[in-house]
């Protein structure tokens, strides 16, 4: 689960902004942010969708070890694969062979 207080600060949003976007009472959202209360299943789904669609991602991408590397957003926890080169069949293979032969 995302640390909501930090995530809101990173996004430049207030608790009031989040409450308005989700259609939830401000006091309920304050409980999630400041008191660690867990949202109801319906609100948890709305919150997850809101975070996923509004996160200004800060990706940390695993070290290259092939044509793809997995990355994880340090703000929302989303994961995805990233291509390590524009032409993975030629560029990556050529540079990888050169390094392993040394």
C-alpha cells in the first residue's frame, strides 16, 4: 500500500483534494492519511484507480541483463518492463558479447 501522506505531498495534492476526487468525506480520507485506517473495499478500489492514473511516476529500473528490465515506481508501487535498447537484437547482443569476452 502506498504511504498516502508522502504520495499526496509528491503529487502536490491535499487531503481535501483527494477527498473531492474520490467523492469521500474529508474526515474519512484524513483517517487513511494520518491515522493509518484502511479504506473500505469500495473506497480502496477508487483510491487504487486514482493513484494509478494520477501518479507522477519515479521509476527505479533493474540493472540491464537482457533486452528488458523490470521497473518499479517508488511512489505508487506500479511495476512494468522497460526496453534496454532501441534495437535489442543487435545492440544489446553486440555489447553484451564484447563485455563477456573481455
